[in-house]
């Protein structure tokens, strides 16, 4: 997942803002899974 994200950034397919949003969403999902 992280590799594909870095790959996209390297090729200008994603903006830093989108990356941050994805990381935040990913962290939220991970946190919910941890509590369960």
C-alpha cells in the first residue's frame, strides 16, 4: 500500500494534501481495528 502511494507521488499522480488525507484515513482505520 505504501509502495504504491510513494510510486504515485513520484509520478505526480497524487498531491501532498491527498497523501495526508489518505494517511489520516489509514491511521483512523488502524486505530479502530486495534481497539477491536
